[in-house]
C-alpha cells in the first residue's frame, strides 16, 4: 500500500502526548496522520470514515462503530488493556488489533507502592497540614494527625501476577513486606503454597512468596493490590461479600481497572470503617461522575489514572505504537490481540 494512501487517525492523542513528547513523527513516516486530542463516540464515523488505521487509547470502538469504518484494517491501542475494542467484531471484519505490553511496568508498580506508603504514613495529609500552618502553630516539635505504620512485616496480597504484579512484589519485598499471590496462572499449584515459580522469579534469598486462593488472600493481607486485566469473569471481583472478608485494618490498592471493584460496596466499607483505607488510580467511569461515592469516602486517596503517565513510559509507548504499525505493514504483525 502506498504511503500516501494510508490514513492514520489518532482519536485521543492528548492523553499520551499533550505536546511534551514532540510531534508524532514516527507515525507520520508511515502515513498521513490526522490527530484529534479527544473524540466523542458520535464523531468517530465522520472522523475515521476513510481511515485505514485508527489509534485509540480510551475511545471505545464498538461493533456498531466498526461497521461504519469500511476502510479500517488496523487498530492500534497505545495501552496494554484492550477492553475498549470489540475484539470479536474486529476479527469478523478482518481488522487487526495490537496493543503495547510492558511499557509502564515500573511506573505502575512504583505508583502502587506510593499509594501503599501514603496510606501507611498519610504523607499527603501531613504535608497539607504543614502547608496550612499547623506545624508553625504547634507547641511541640512534631505531631501526628493519624496513626502511622511500617511496611516491614506487613502482608501484601497481589491479585494477578503478570509483569506489573511481579514488579510490585519485588519492590514490596525490599520494604520488608511478605507476599501472598492469587492468580490462575501456571504458578498456582493447589496444596503447594511454596511455589518453585516464586523462587525462579525472586531467588531463594527473598522472603517466600505464597500462592493462595482469593479468599485466603483477602482474609490474611494487610494490603490487597489488584493487578489483573478486566474480563467478563472478574467484573467486580472485589464485591461487597469479599470486602467483608478483609481485616478491618486492611487497605485496598487498585492500579488496574476500576470495574474490578464494586465501588458502592467499597465506599460503604470505608465510611463504616470496616476496612482502613484505599489507594486508587482507576475508577469504573473516567472521568468520574461527581456522584461517585469513592470521591468523598473516608480515607480514600484517588489519583487520576496517572500511573502509566511518566515521561519514560509514554516515550516507550509512542515508540512501540509506531513499531507495531510498521511491523503490520511489513507483513509481520507483532503484539496482535486475539
């Protein structure tokens, strides 16, 4: 296909590159780029009617929408999760879908730990207190607004043990935390909690990593951190019933997908102090409705889906998005999502 005939439409380029990463030169070298900072669903058919390639981070491509894009041959998702695309419809229509795995592993793991540390020390609350003059007015040389915790000796329960879950475990171990893991992967052997897979990944000198069932992880963990993709089978996996199994001193961390949690149930548990707190980077709807109960829930700290957004991660993401597309047109597609 001649380069001049390849129309590439970027539906929501602002999130990935608001301008600090330069122009989209790597994609412009492949075809004619039409860039939109954001795109409402209703505008997709008109903006991408003759597009051969669509790049979308969070703009949903449903079956109905895809049927209105007769020239479309390729969807590039500059992200790891691809639940925004109707994959069955894309397959039926002969459209290749690719994603970008691993680009933000360290960034997301580090923000997960940042939420853990913030909940342990209530760092943001104390910093804001000092900014408001509370320390200057205090009679003592120091003060504490809340109890503070050491991470050493605490148990981190990791749900999902892909690249990000493993990176999180490595950092947590350096903080002296014990690790429990729930995953349906090959590493989980019923009745064999001392998995050789854990020793392969982390070495015999590290604290033992135990693979347990979900209910055991919930009841035994001081922090429960979600690191699994969203699927039909795990929608609201952290349900009201399962939250009730957690310790009253435990915390929920979610840097994966908002729909993994029953948000109303979590807000109730926080407000009723049936669990101690939450650190969230994702919500079920983004941007959230002002009525989302988690926005005002007790001891709930929410960052705006920013874990993936370090400059380093976004540069990798842009480079790999272009590399995926080049490979597709070279006849050797990579990172294809089935």
